[in-house]
C-alpha cells in the first residue's frame, strides 16, 4: 500500500470513528434528556440550549411530553431539535402551553410539532423576535383563549396558519408587520361567526402590504375542501360605508383593529 493509500485509509477510519462517537454522544444525550423516553414533564428542559440548523439532534419520537410548558423557554439557538412530538400533551390543563417558546430571541422557525387544540395560548410564541415561520397549524376552538402575550413582540413573523375557530377576545398580532397576506386571511376566516363584540388586532403595515388576489383553501363541517378568492382588503374587512352590503366584510360581528 502506498503512502497516499495509507493516508486515505487513516482519513476514512478517522471519519468513521468521529461519526460513531458523535452518534453515541447524541444517543446518550437524548436518553439523558428524555429519561430513556419516559419523561413527561419538560419545564425548561432546553433553556439556554443552542441548536442550529447544522447541528440538530434528532430525538426520533422519544421526546413526547404530556406537559411541555416552558419547554423551550429562553432557548438560545435558531432551530428546534428534530423528532419532538407534542401530540400527547394534556389539553385538560389551561397552562399546558404557557411560555412554550417564550423569549427564544434567536429562534427562526418552529417545525410542525403536532400540537392539538389547547385551552389557552399564553406567551406560547411570545418574544421570539426573529421567528419568521410557525410550521404546522395553530389549532383553536371557540373556547381557546389567546392571551395578549401569545405572539407579543414577534416582529419578524411572516407565516402562520390557523385551524379551527377563534371565539375569544384579544387575538393580537399587531407586532407582526411582515405577516403574509395568506396568514392574515387565515386569521380572519377563523373568526367565529356566532360571537359578538370581540376584537382582533392586526398590524396596519402588514395589511397595507397584502398582495391580492389571495386564494384560501378550507374544509367545511363535512370534511370537503373549498376555495375562496379575495381580490381586495374590502372583500375581507368591508368598505366601512354605513349601510353598505359589505360594510364589515366576511366577519361583521367582529371589530378588526389595525395598529
């Protein structure tokens, strides 16, 4: 074997040893954090942790908390580790999503974590100053409460999708001046048709920057998909002309506040 071949073999073996050691370390870390997959309470489990796109640990479905409140609170990295599943959280508790991602100042995006409909979003996504995308649907029903801090100070937020019905007061994304037109449509379409005297608050800048037409796809009570196309903000929110057939848009029972 030539010297060049020997050097190549050494390099290949070194790489294999490194990858094996890295895998052993990650497996040990996952087992430690999840208590070998049996941990259910994850308060501040990832506080000050720093996960980035090129060094994400994969929990491979072993991270399945029933109580994830404060789970990622004050996490320092830009991304959430892989393989986290929140589908089994205890939705009977009103505090179950408290501060889930609060103060993740560097966080850029959140993957679909299979979060079911909770009783309340309280600072769940608040103070994530650089967060631009929440993948997966934000699920809600007529009784779900969105606290004033649910999305507070999310200045970079562009993409979110609501599934279900917003039936409580004070849904507020006034800080999100970059929120996409599709996201705004998703919010307004989700507003309950049976409540009254409630207010939803959006960013005036985000509304001004909406590019029409915007087509949305939703599912009716029978599970059938249907599409709606909006050609202007007036189609959504009305023309504001008293007595006009479209004075208040598709949700006349709501006040849409623009800040």
